[in-house]
């Protein structure tokens, strides 16, 4: 007969080494306990509540999935005998039985380098990892995994070879599967690094914040990799200084049974009402404000979410193009930086037309669905490993108008032109080249003329610079032009001509064959 959660946890904590978890969490607590409850009892209660949350979710929540896939990560950690003679050890996922359940850990590396797996350590780790060598956060996660009835846990630094670029690239492209197929993810919400652990004493601040505030105020929240870990996990157990939280598709719950059900907390993946490309824009705007230790991970750290969208809505999304989707690519090129960058990034990444090339929060403005005045004829790129990860080079070929300035648009003195440019200041290169303008969309104003003047149409497009050595343009930003100038009827029916050496046409409505890199 299976033990009740409290009995199982007490048995797990019976070993003196593991009892240090409770006593150390008491030492870490910065507030005075509100009651005389023993730290071990607090810990037992906290983990038992987590076990009850998991059971309740799997049995009662209609839209919370339990993976039916038998996929397992390449490597896992076996924690079957934490309070016995054996130590946690590294195991090969392919050697395990079918459909084994496992947990995953979501944590912040911080400035303190955690225990890592290298090629030289594999044999030793398969024999066993000494408990005293395992960082506090990893110890706590192993205890939670075992106490909740599972035997295996996935921890990135111990399950990916950290000294092998090939292994890291390969494993990073399975992140969507790692978190998507986990039974639950343990979130070390308040730990700044691997030394701080998951458990903190209940003090005066315990339970003083609602779930949304507890998540947003945590050290883990603003980290780039954490975004997709949270989005893809079917269930999360968050352990913070103020309280423990449970998150699933049904909502976010705290230890006082307070429930938050906000769309921005978690996507409703199964809703047929969602338009996936609008969902993707929302994801990117949230994700782009997060911080990455390695800025070059910007594309790959959200690749799991992209793969999930593509698997659920393949027809609606189309081909994935370096952080954008082929289906709505023309209008999705019109992203912009949210703020003027305080600093410029030290390295330039390709392709310039993708938001993944800059280190700044981005957004799409409203009202960008208009009549195309340009046409993308071909997209080509060279992925390093997968189309969903980093790419070495990306080109967009299109037929479009090309303007050196806006003066040639004015047919007479009555023409109205109001220009607004939003440059990619984080690149720090917008001042280098002569600017050119490529209009992409024309949005008709359906209003009426006023005493101040006629109703103006809006034209939106890209600000670009010419790279003569590779014979293509590089994005510098976007522009909006409020204008009364009339465009040709059906401009896309016009044949395109190759660029001349001067990059200037006698007419502003000459259609060119252009390439943006």
C-alpha cells in the first residue's frame, strides 16, 4: 500500500543529512517565524501540499495535459534512494522503461557556476554524485521529486555536456520536448543561484503577496530561458521566499487557495479561438524584455515555444523564419524597439530583419494590417542546427518601391507628408549609411476631411542601409508616413526591375527587385 504524502516525506527526511534541508532553510529565513512550527514540519507541509496540487490537477483539470508520449530526454538523474547508501546518479534515457515520468528543474544559474556535467565526468556521474557536491537548489529539487513519487529529474547543467558545443546545440533543440513531456517542473523562484535552494522559512512576509505579484517579483522571472520553460511545462511547482505556488492551465494557486486566472500568466494552448500568429506576437513582446546571459541565445531560447506553435497550428503558421512566420511575414517585419537603447550591443547578428538580431524589448503597433504595396518573393536562410534555432545568414527577396527620401512623392505643394521613424538604436549603426525607405503596407484612412486638412492614408515600411559589398540592404528601423499622395492602383502587378548603380529611380513608384539581409 502506498504511503500517504506526509509519511513518505517524513521517511525521506529521516536521514540526518537530508534533515539539514529544513535547518538550513531556517538559517536562510530573514524574518521571524509567526509560530512555533518546527522547520521540518513546515517543510513536510509544503511538499505535501505540492503533492496534493499535482494529484488534484491530474484528476480534475480538463485542459491540463498529461503527456501520452513515451519520449524521454537523453539523460536524466536517478534519485530513487536519497536517504540510503546510494547517491543520485546520471542515467541514459534510452535505457529506461517506456513512459517513465520525470520532473524538470527551472532555475537561475546566476554568478555562481553550478555543478556541471562534462565529457570527463560522465562515467563518474553514472556511478553516483556525492550528495555534498550537489548544490543546494539541486538537492532540494531532488527531494521534491522523490517526495512527489517520481524517480527521475532533468537538470540542465547535469544533463547536458557543458563542454561540448555539439551536445549543447543538439540538446537545446529538444527543450520543448523536455519541458512539454515532464510530469511537472520545479521552479526555484527565489533562488539567485544554485546555492540558495528552494525552501525558505515562513516569516512575517509569508503569504503576503498574490500569485501574480510573487511570480513577477522573483529573481527567476526576468530570465530569458525561463520564459519557454514556464510556457511549455504542463504543471509548475514554484517555491519562493513568501509562499509556494502551483501553476497549470487552469490557473495559479497559492497555499491559501487563492486562485489567479489571467491570460497573460499562461497561454490557453488548446483554445480554438486563438489566432496563433497573434499569440506569437504576444509571446515575443513578453520574451524580448527578458535577460539572457549570452545574447546570442536570443533565437534558441524561445525555439521550443515556436516548435510547439508549429506542431499545433502548421497551416496557420507556415514556415518559421528566424523568429517570424512566413504566413504574415510582410507585416511582421514591422516590429520596433520599445525604448531608445541606453547602450549599444557589441556584436551584430544576422539577419537584420529579425527581432532576434537585437538585444532590446520590441513591439508591434496596432493597425498594421493594410494593403500590401510590396511582395516577398523568396526567403532563404542557413540554420546552424534547426530552422527554429540560430541561423548564420538569412535573406528576404522582395519586389518593392525604393525611396531615398520622401520629397519625390510630393506631386504639388498641396501634398501632405508627415514622417515618423523608429530606428533600431540598440545596434548603434543607424548613422553609418545613407538611409533608404522601402514601403510595405498602405493603410487607408476611412475618415472624413476636417478643417485641418484631408484624411490621410498611412504608409508603413522599413528604413534600410545599402551594403555594397554584399549587394543587399540591412534594416535600420521602420517608418510611418501619413500622406495624401495617391499610390498606383494594383502596384504589385507592376514588373520589377533590377537595381541600378545609383539606387535611384526617376519615379518613386518604380518597382525594384530588392534583397534584405
